[in-house]
C-alpha cells in the first residue's frame, strides 16, 4: 500500500500541503489542466523554490483577480460537480468543504448552507483544496496520516475582525484530533489546512513504518521565527498485511448518530443491465448504500425504485449521476438520522492468505463479525476453491482471536 505522512513541523495551510505534494513529485501541468475545468476565471498557478532557515522548499502560488463573488457551500459544490472531474475526487473535495462549512456554522451560530465563506470561499482556497486532492491521486496515495498539529498563538486579522489563534473554526475542525505547541507564535494552521487534514487523514500521531520512496517540503507565505515555516510529506510503501495483531489496530469509526441524505427515483424504461454500472459509479462518488426495489407504477407498469444513501457532501454528486446515468427525469431527496455502530476493519492471516474482516461493536461488545466479500472472492478464485470454504475459514479465524473480546 502506498501511504503518505504529513509532518506538520511548523503548521499546515492549504498552499503548503499542495506545495509539499508538488515537491514530492506531483505534476504541476496536470494540476493546471484539471483545475482549469473548475471554470473559476483567469488563474495563474506557479511553483517556486524558497529557502526557509537554510532548508530548500517549494511554494505554491495562486494568482487570481482580487474581486471574487461571495460563495456559499452550495456554490462551491456546484462548481465541483460541473467540472467533470472524477466523481470520487469531487466527492472527496466536497467532504472537505462540507466539514469546513459545518465548523464555520457552529462558530457563527448558523447552518452550513447559510455560511458566507469569505476567505474560505475565495478562489485560492478552492484551488488549494481541489489541488491537494488531485495531487494525492496523482501520487497514488492510498492512505494519508498526519503528525499532531502545532496550533500557534497570538491573534490574526480576518474578515470577521481580530481573532485569537488558533481561530475558532480551526479549533472546531480539530476537536478530538491531536495537537501540540511547538513554541512558535502566529497562525500556524489555517482553516483550509485544518479541513483538509481533518477530512483526509485517517491516522494521527507517530510516523508509520514504511519503505520511504519520496519526500516533499512545502513552504507557506509566513516566515518562521524559530522554525522554518514548512511541512513535509513523506511517501512510502507499507506491507499489505499489518504486522501488528488485529486487536491493536483500534476502532476506525466510533459509534455515532449522523445525518445522511436519501435520494430516490422511480424508473420504468431503463435497461436493467445499466444498474450495475450505476451502482459502482454511485459508490465511487461516496454513496454508503445503493439498492433497488420492485414497484408497480401508474397504469400498472412494473418499475424500479432506486434508493441511494449518502453523506450530505456527496448528495449533489450522486444526484448528478442519477440524472445522467438513468432515464429518470427527477430525484427526490430528504435527510434521515442514522445510528451507526462502531466498526473496525482488521486483517487476518488465513490458510488462504490475508482476509479483511469487519467487526461491529455496541457498548464495547462485539455485535457482528463479517469477512470481506471481495477478499474472499479473490482468494477463492486464485485457488480455484469454493467461496464458502474461504468465508468459513476467515470467520473461524476471527472467532479464534482476541478480536471478539469486549
């Protein structure tokens, strides 16, 4: 697995993250071509070298007209969807902006849809978010982790006036995540940088064991006082099967209540073979579940009700797919509340190779254990044996481990 570790030596901002990815090997010309599809007007994107306390780093600069429209979350999501970029990348960037909007709404006592993004909605912030998502994809990064973030101190002047550092939106974005004090003054972590890492980083803390392949150093606009104003992106490969025992891998997602979007449409004149393709596209766009129900429509016509369950930031991308990949003329949508159990994915060594197993917990106790279907299929095909033999072996292995201890 190809992984990346963000070493936030002296903080993290959107432009610093992009610069570090470019320094590590991401292609600026490809970024220019992809970002041009956002249709944000005349932009000039540059990368240049800079010395920071004797350390050579890359800076990423965005030059755009100073006069920009005030954008809301829906405006930015529409820009992303209209770009025609890969749906999975659009969904990832959308999640970053949705998380940022939720934090801003909480700080200012409003809703995510009503947030005026000010600096965050400016062109350079949109470019930074999308460029970093694109750069990680270019580099083939499958998993991103980060060091604790130094928060800085003092005050900063922004659209809302003079704010304490870290600014309230950064505090909201980083709740529950590890932070540190490196003794440096000033705004070390910006809202854009915090939103990118809070959304995309799957692990926090010490650098994972890896075979180091490349590294990149990104510089920001501020000049560090004690430390160079840089962050580093370390890229490497890890073994496909974790060397640590399953019980030490930890719960990846805690038990929680969450709001999700439900999208529905009725279809009665579509080739049923197309639904398999549509399902794959929807899941790539961030949908959590996709299913179809047989229904009887007006005049007794048999039809299909397509239902999609998706996180709110993925709703628009999923709607676009439904409207373009089906014969439907409209999509119904509403919000539901879901109680989700804590779950973790552990990898077990079986007689048929490594098999991932999903473990769900409720109140600290194991509620269910399920081998990963795709892993079992791959192992069964590779060895020309029945699927049920692999599945049963993986389940038996799981039941033998401390995995099921509360």
